[in-house]
């Protein structure tokens, strides 16, 4: 038998349940973030249970399974520490995700304080497709190209692309995504791929969240993959 690990990586603590090769079950608990002692709590916990020094490679062949649940993305959303993200949306709808459905926790409050959105920049794509799929205004690729260049110059590496009626008629949205990828954006989240919903606001919320959080999760997974290559 080989080692098996079940891990809950939370915002404060990481809890590990492991089954040794002899079948006995052991547990371990450590801080999820302790940079003075280790780079990653999951790998550090596995090393501790297997008795492997920090300088030694993890013997992946001795591990049958690593199964993990994590709140890395949830924590990044709550603390607003995700990837700097720009929203690309149909011209005229820049404020639609912010206005949303005007839900209010206190209907009589005169000052409505809304949480800051995950995205920190918005550019409006000059395009419009009707609900029947008719192209009312073709995508102005030249203008969008210049706007994307400006975003890259400001350091943005993630974009969420949300066009009106793209849930059923995604051609112009797909063209914009192809342009963004050609510009070198590492994360391009496209609404008709991420969340093909009829309502623009819901589609935008989900797509922005995907662009904002996917890089955070990818970095976490890549770090684990580097330390724990090809287990089993």
C-alpha cells in the first residue's frame, strides 16, 4: 500500500487526514500561511507526516492519492486579493453589473453602500447583437485592440468578456476573446463558455468571478503539482 491524503485547506488552518501504508490513520493540523516555516501548508503537512525533510523531494511514487478541498478562491474573493481583472462588455452596459437588480438590504436607506466589484476596470466594446442573432453593430476590432493594449500597459493580465445575447449568439464575443488571447492575456474568461445564461447581469457576475479567481487557483495547483508530481 501507499500513502493516501485527504486535506481541507482553509483560510486559517489546513487539516490533513492520512492513511499510512500499513493502514493506520493519522492526522495533522497546521497554519495555512506560515511563510517563515514553509511555502505551502499542504506540501508541508504531507512532508511532516511522511517524515521528509524540507530539502528532500517528495517521493511521489509512495503516494496513491491526494484529495483536497480548499477555500483559496473564497478567501481571495472575500479579501479582494484576486487577479486584477478588467471587464469587457457591450457598449452602453458598462454599469449594468454594478447596478444589477438594485437589491437593497435596507429599502428605506438613503445612502446605499455597495461592495466593491471584483473587476477594477471596464472597457466598452463597440458591438451589438440582437436577441435573434442579427448583428446590429459589428465588433470594432480596431478600437477593442487599442483598448486591450491600454489594459496590458496598465498591468492587467485577466479579462472577463460579456456581450449582450452572447449566451445564444456568441460569435462577436468569441472574436473578442481571440483578440484578447492574441494580446497575451493569461486569463480570458468568456461568458458564453463560463456561464451561458440568458440574463446579462448573472452572466457577467459569474464570468468576472472566473477571471478574478481562476489565476489564484491555478497558481495554487501549479505549486502543488511542482512539489507533488504524478502521484500514484
